[in-house]
C-alpha cells in the first residue's frame, strides 16, 4: 500500500511468473529443472503420473526474490518454489532493465553505434564496442591497421581483468567474504585509472570505433601498464591465500551448482561456465579474431563444472590476461591507430585546420555518418562472460537496419534453473554469483 | 571464414548475389549464399525444421543465437536519407531488386519477417547462418527448442519483440516487456516511438 | 535535598559543565544529514559507479554514508542509479513507498534524470515521473566524485531545508505522463498515466 492508503504499484507479470506446482504439468516441471535434458521426453512423460500424484505439500511455497535484491546482481528476479529451504523450481523473470538498445541502435548511425552498445555489458564495455565495430568492418570490408588491432587487444584484455576483478569482489561479497569486496574494487580501480587515461572515461568508453580506435595511446602508457602488471599478480596471490585454500570457501563452493558439458551445449551456455565443465572452448583460440593467433596463452578449464571451478577459472584468466598483455606490450607495432579512409574515419585533427576538404569530410562524417553497403554479418568475440555476438543488417544507408546483440549473460541465465535445482537457497546465491550475469546485457 | 573478409571490396554482396544462381549450391537441401565469407542457407519455412535437424545431426551442436528481422521498411532510409524513421508504407521496390538487395538466392520470395538462426559447430569452429522468410500475414515459426533446448529464451525474445509465434514452444510468453504491453516494439510499424522529454520544475512544487 | 549552590540557587553560574543552546530543529537536521542511509537501488552502469563510490578509493564512509541498506525500511535515501524501464518503474515506486519518512531521492545519471540517450519505448523518460527527486547527478556515468557532490548537495539541502513539511498533499510524485501525438497505437495504450499510485 502506498503511504496514503492508495494501492501500491503492482509488479504482476502474468504469464511470465511462475505458476504453482499443482497447476504445472510434470513435463514442464522437469523441463524447468533441466531433467528433460537428461531424460528423453517419453521417459519424462512416464514420470508424469508419479510426479503429479505427489500432492502439493504444505511445506511448499512460491517465493519471489528480486528484482531489487542485493545478491541478484542488479535487477534479476527469480521465482522460487521451495520446500523448506530446498529449491525445487526456479524461474528467472527478466526485462527489468530493458532499454530498447537494439531499437536505439537502429536510430543511431554506425559512427554513433559504439556509444549505444557500450552501455550493454557495463562490466566489460570494450567488448561490446569491439564486436560492433568488427561486424561493421566486416560489412564495410575495411582492414584495420595493425596498431589499432593491438591496441584493441590491449584494451580488451585489461577490460577482461577489470571484469573478472569485479566478479571476484561481488562473488566474495555474495558468499560473505566481505573484505573481497574492498580488495576487488581496489584492484579494479587501478585498471580503470588506465582506462581513464586512455579513453577519458572510467566506463562506457566509446573508445573502439569503426575503422580503428578513437585516439592513440597517450604518452607514458607503457609504464602505466607495466606498473599495473607488476602490481596485480601479488594481489591475486593474496586472493589465493584469502579464498582458494580456505576451507569455508571451498565448502561453500565445491560441488555446488554443478553442470555438465552436454547440458551447457544444449542450453547454449558459453564462457567460463562451459569451460568449467572441462570443455576447452575459447573463441580467442578456436576462432581467432584480432591477432589472438599471434599471442601465446592457455585456455583455463575446470573439471567438475561447479561454482568453485568457475571461480578458479576466472581467477586464473586474470593471470592469462596479464600474460597476453605482456606480449602485447612487446609486439605493439607502430603506425596508424585508425584507417586512413576518409569515408570511414574522420581526418586527423591537425589537417582540419589547414584543409577545407578535410573540414568537409569531418563535418560529413559527424553529421551524416558513413554508408555501409547492403548485406548482413555476424561476428563474435569471447567476452568475459562467453560468446558475445553482433548481427547487423545493412540496407545501404548510414544507419544499421537491424542491430542485434547476442548477449552471453542472457543465454547463460537459462542454466540457472538447472544449476539451482535441488540445492539450498544459500547455494542458489553462490550459483547466481558464479554465472556472473550483467543485467544490462541480459535485458539490453 | 573461408576467404579473407578484410580484402572483400564494398560491392562484394552484389557479386555474391549475381554469381549465386549460376551454380546453385545446396546444403541440407537449402540454397546457400556466401555473405562476406560467411555461409548462409535459406530454407523455406516448411523445410526449415528438417534442414535444421540435419544441420544439428551434422555437428552444429550449439544454437548460438536467434534473431528476428522486420524488413518492412527495408531500403527506404537509404533512398531518403534522414535521421527520422520513415512513415510506414509497403515498399514499392520490385521483388527482383529486393531479393538482390537483401542478398537472397533465386527462388526465395522476400517476406516481411525473417528469423535468423546462428549455429556453431565445435569440431571445426564453423558457423552457419539460417535465414528463413516468415510472411507478415502468418507470423509463425516452428519452435527449435526440441533440437536445441537453449533456444527457449531466444525464441521468447523474438516473440516479444517481433510477435513471431513459435508453435509448440513450451512457454511462449513475453520476456523483456511487461506482460500488459500492447504491440511488439521492434516491428517497424510500432508506433510509440519517442516520448518527448519533459523538463519540469521541482516536483515538490515548492522549491527546495 | 537541595544542594548548596546549583541551578536553583545560583542560576546558570551554578553549573559545573558547559552546554550549548540551539534550536531543536537544527539539532535534528544535524543528526539527519550526518547519517543518511542509502538504499541499494542499483539498476545499470551507474550502479557500478555507485558501488565504486562505496569502495576503498572514494570511501563514502567519510560522510557517514557507507551503510547501504538492502531493506528499504531501513533506508532514508534512494539513489536511483541507472535507467528505469517501464517494467521496473512500478517496482521502484513500491520500494519508494516502503521507505519511511523522511526520505530523499538522488537521481544518478542522465538515464535516471531524463532518459539520457535512450529516448525510446522502453525507458521512463526521467525518474521524476515516478518519484520526487531531490538532487540530480549529471553524467553518464557520473563518476564517484559527482555522486559525492550530489550527496553533499543533498546534505546542504537537508541542513537548510524545512524540517517537517517537505511537500504538500497532492504534490510530489503525482506527476502524469501526458499522452502525446504519435504515442497511441503502441505501448500500453492507456488513457491513464502509465505509472501513478498516488493522486
Ligand atoms: S546514465 Fe549512463 S552510466 Fe548511467 S545508467 Fe544511463 S547509460 Fe548507464
């Protein structure tokens, strides 16, 4: 009720909500809990009778968790059916952060596009810009200068570190290791400082642009990165001391929320969750983009597919990223940081002052944008959360006709009901945290 | 990723579309086109299920993505360049021209909607894109959740934003928009476009 | 029992400790602005910056503000950090209603303040259509410094504002999203304002 007695705002979502167990068929129930993936449909049909014969006990209740709940990472809402403290069924209800970004993406020119997509996955904005620009470049058929490619790799790997550090912080927080919250942020802040130095912003950078990057790396970047790379590994070792070997931490995570590789593949789950099952699938290695085939790194995999593996994978991926960044530092070529194609990128700032033609090009690019030939393309990169894809349809104008983002968190969320089934609520929090969903990306 | 996409020239698409009829290539019984080095197949809606099934049996184990596209106003913006969304009218572009611009192979009639399914084969890291035409007067599509369970949420999203109904989907309901929402927002004729930004005085009405 | 000396015999002279006089109002305001408890209402990218503000570098604890309460009942400041979608707006309103008076709202980021760059069907174009806002923090995202500035501004506001009557009946969030041209046909198709629980 509102403060003055009027009915409070409702959050009824109709069919999106979970129906009570008594009204749900056994097949649907089994499907929600993921059993259908292991059983054939016929076998689950046979279970129907026994399953439905089970009267809805008084112990059962349907509970709502979220959308404003501190451990749901933003505005995820879960409908839970519980028996005591055991989770029987879970249904994620999403859309509370639906921003219509795909719509807005069709309203903005290709030049403005990265501004829009960078706000999707706000923990790893660089990847969103990257995948958008890769797709547009594929449509345009331009080749990005080598230096731009390596700058992109540098930024992407640093962003992966920042994103995983954020995961370390929130994962620790969700499980009661509150000091991790402070440590994770402390390290992440160091990475953000570098980002601020390069892009001017702490997040939502709009740094990667079609045809290259927005600006060259500033003076002193190398020292800054080196300082970063020296500072972080000892702190990761601290995390190891604090969490990895700690019995409470292990008890909380080991064996919780286990999933197998087959189930991941059936559900479309990618990224650290898929790798935690022992399936070494990483687009950086298996479908290389940028110049990942020229650097040396390991794909970290787990064994059991549980929360602990997912935590350990992310921790070690930070180390792998550091390895990659070191190689990037060694190999960073000289040259242009964006293509010198007057149709795609603005002319250098200095030339605008002297050349009328350059001024016109500059003006045209920023008012009208550049035209992209008709066609459609799909590109994918390995974001910290899994396969991040972008599908663009162009009708030959300067705006995308259709811009669709394949968001890893959106798909990965589907594994929640399966992983939480049969566990305790407290374990459920560990599972949500280990999926590491970013709601901006889920809802777009 | 057969040929190097970076070297492709801008009117690659046109070449693709023109060369294709000369030697019709079939994959799982559906015509194939290559778009910027990416393989695309175009089954009809009736065949789609069978084609997708053979694709899955052929190793495309993961359904990466399902996207809807509404081609209602395709090409209008490029002819009348402007930032405002054009007023909806049936496009007057001839079918052949439209087919070429939408890079569809010969024999496929362009329809208003399209369901685009991206598949991934782990064995050789290859990708396959399936584009299926869905007519405006009957926006339905057979669900693929029985082939790839993970298509569940993606189909719900396409249903929510485009109103394409996936028949036999286990739980077809809105996923992103509120349940009482009217219309499907990513359709090009969805009309509630921009809400003017309202700048107001202090909402307390009393100053601070 | 009367002691020798003391207040009764010698008046103020007889006191053996110091004291301050002041208006009760000022005292209450002082107490209020020194211990504002924010509710966690992280929505989108801005929430990350809000959390960063609570983190070790920026350290909101300096202002007595570090305790983010998960329960709205224990909070008196709502920092709306991020974009508010049509689906979230009723929830937001409900949580606002659950907070006890006195309560304040900071609208963090351009999305919360005006819809920002997302002028489309999905977002509420300004959270002030749903709840009354006291301070708007500009930026996309507003850095932790900007948020702190907003918080300091709010402190000033609490310190200098009125103690009891913050808004009259029927004022406040009783705002209406007006139906405009071109807005029929889609969306909720309502003649009534989209979000309104208080008249
Ligand atoms: S104002 Fe910017 S940073 Fe904040 S929620 Fe909106 S898009 Fe994100």
